[in-house]
């Protein structure tokens, strides 16, 4: 398995989305976090199965929710999550994070 670190802005995106869903229905925010965890687990097991959406950035779709986890593969079996992006909000806003 690969080690995963999450960009601090991506962490904020997870919490923001979870709060949004929790305000809509009880335990929906927890369900969102659970799906994020399942998706990151899938990424850590086999990141190369996720398609490229740029030169280095890969995308994994989150089940049940209109979000993707965007990440880059770094050296020594390390993955860096750069964004938890909604499919229809602010397309491409996360692209500059790969340079950070």
C-alpha cells in the first residue's frame, strides 16, 4: 500500500462538504467522510488504476457523491491528495496546488 498525505486545503474541502451534507440530513456528512475514506483506501491499494486528468494528476471518483479525489504520485510509494473537488463547482481551481 502507498502512503497518502492530504493537502491542508483538501482537508478543509472534506470538512466543508461533510458539514454541508450533515446540514441536509442526519448522518449524511458521516456517510460522505466514509466514502472519502473508502476512496482513499482504494487509491492507496492501486493508484495506477485511476485515470490521468493532466500530466501528473490522477482522479478517483467518490461513490454516492458528486466529488473526485485528485492526487499526484510522488516517489517512494507516496501519494499526495491535492483536492476533494465537486464535479460542477469551480472546474480546475486545484491545478495550481500541484506546484505547492
